[in-house]
C-alpha cells in the first residue's frame, strides 16, 4: 500500500468510526463529505483535530477550504502538501505509532 493510500485509509476509517451517516451511505474518496451530509461544519473541526494529532501538523483558518476538506481525497492531498513529500513517511509512521 502506498503512503497516500495509507493516509486515505486512515482518514476513511476515522470518518467511518466518528460519523454514523458514513456507515449508512456509500461514499468514494472523491465524494463531497459536506454535500452528502456525512460530515457537517462541526465534523470538519473534529477531522482537523484528528489530523493535527495524528500527523503532527497545524491547520490554520486559511487551510479550511472546500478543496482541502471536501472529500477524503482532498484531505489526503492536503496532508501530503502539509507534511511535504519527504516527510510523508515520517508522518505516517507517527500516525501508526511507530518510532522513526
């Protein structure tokens, strides 16, 4: 599994565990989480908190854009940009509880 796929899987699992509608509605990685009703604005803040803890990043107000948080794919791309291509494996290792 590639690093990006691993990040997507982690995000998808978080959404499935914390947002009950995600279990009742099928959604793809490109589906709009807000438009589908799976996540609301408060849910976005929960996702932000998860990302900050799991990937040791800071999400600013300027980062809270639909292209960054509208879908699983958008969130994964945002994480990749935020941690940088060289740091992705380290961030994923931290998220998995592994030592560097």
